[in-house]
């Protein structure tokens, strides 16, 4: 394990991109070395992000028509999740992490060597390039996995059907997953950065971003400030595409981007609210 006391902080003689992130990375190395070097850190970061991102949208669902500013963007306004539905989804996610994810990480700690933390921070441009590469690779992996598990009846029933319990998704249902699906996604999330030789800081940034995008896909609101609205040319599917996937499960398989669904003819636009009422 890297000895923090022996970490020489780099002199400020680097490019501007490095200068932007190096102080942050130095701070993490000096003050939080034991936390960020622990294999448990990505799990804690991912699950806490899921909780933090889900809470505001859960409040929007519970308040409903009392907050018309948000409710007018509800994709399926007549289908509103109950507190019981939210509790069930959260309990399933918590159970899976406590009894399957955490034990698997603990076992890996005795099998695999602890990763050494690099002394240099990534350039800002490298974070963007590597981060985009990670998202594209995961998007491709999950698209293929998703299509297979929808086309194969037994795989769908045994592994993926639990995620489609609700035809109108909501934030907490983001991680309502079977153990095999959760572990598969976790495996990709851990191995893809290693294969692409990404800096840990890049990996963590992409992890938080991807969880936000996943939660946003499931919120059930087509918000004007959603990523699918902010990113041009319809490159992202966002909540409208994934909400449509839960209504018509043979469509919109990609988790983030829209290119694979367009290429293979599985893209289906969201129906208007009047068609769903």
C-alpha cells in the first residue's frame, strides 16, 4: 500500500489541465488515503450516490400534484409510485449490497492486491476522453446483455424480470435488480477502467455520473434540464426513452446513448401523455 508520508507532492510546474486537478488529488492522497485505497470505497460511493440522487425525485413523486412545477413533466401522470413501492425497491437494493456486493468485495481483498494510488492527477482532457470511453463501452456491453435477456424467455424471467415489475419507473427502482444483473454490472464497472487504464479519479467521476444518468433514466419525468435535453442531436435517450422501454420492453435497450437503438431499429419514441391517459 502506498505510504502517504512518502508521497512527494508535485511542484506546480505542470500544464493547466494538471494544475486544475493536482491540488484535489494531493488532498485526497494526504488526507483520505486509507479511504480511497480501500476496495470498499467504490461500493460506498456508488450506493450513497444512488441514495442521494433518488431522494429528491422520490419527494417529487410523493408530493405529486401539490408541486405542479414538476408534476407537469411527469411522463405517466396517472401512474404514481407509492411509499410502499419505493420502500420495496430500496430494501432490495440495500439487501443486495449488504449480503452480496460487500461480501464479494471483502473476499477480493484477500485474493487481489490493493491497487497503488498514482501520485499524479489526470489531465482534465484525459478525464473527459477516458470518461466518455468508459460510458460508451458500458453502453455497448449493457445493450448486448439487455437484448439477450429480453429475447431469451428463461433469462428474462430468472434474471431481468424483477426490474420490470413496474411499467412506470421511479428513482428508487433504478437498482431493483436481480443478483446476477447487479453483479454483472458491478463486474463491468470494475474491469472496464482497468482495461482502459483509467486514473482512479476518472473512474470515480464516471461512476457518480453514470449513477446519476441511471437514476435520471428511471425518474419518470421528462425534465427540461435533463441530460437528454441538454446534450444535442438526441445522443442520449434519457428518461423518455427508458420510460418507453418499461412500457414496451422490446424497445430502447441502451442505458445511456441512443446510437445502438437507432442502428438496430429498436428505438421507439415516447408516446404523448394523451396516449397514456
